[in-house]
C-alpha cells in the first residue's frame, strides 16, 4: 500500500475489510496507550482515522502490536466505522481498516 502518508509503502491486512476506501479526519496519538485511553473513554467519533505514532522500530520499544486498541474498537462496535494507521504492527487477530508499518 502506498500513499501520501506512506510514500515508501505500508502494510494493510485485507482479511475482514468490507471497504477498500476510507476517508475522514485524522486524530493523532503519540503512543498506543494514549489512543487506547481515548477509545476506552469513547473520545473519538465514527468516521475518524486514528493515527498512532512512535510505535515503530525507531519510536517505541521494539515494534509492539496494536491489538488492545483494535480489540477495544471492535468491543464497542466501532471496528468498521473508524480506520487505524500506525508505524507499529498489528496481530493476526486484527480486523477492519488497519494500516501498519507506515
């Protein structure tokens, strides 16, 4: 996958995706914990693109999976209603519009 946020490429897992396009305002977080807190407090809106930064090989300790946040979104019934982009990675259980390794 390539685009303006990932000119050198990124990875998208297409299993569980119902749509191939997603457009919405971005809300940026500087860690998975910050994004997870916003999700658990429902401090986000349907149609937003949640961007988790600094979790890739240069930013975070290792390259952690973003499973907690994606699981929380699906637990709230919002998994198909928001997109999630990160420089980190996702687990094999990830579903929905999730782009990693940006």
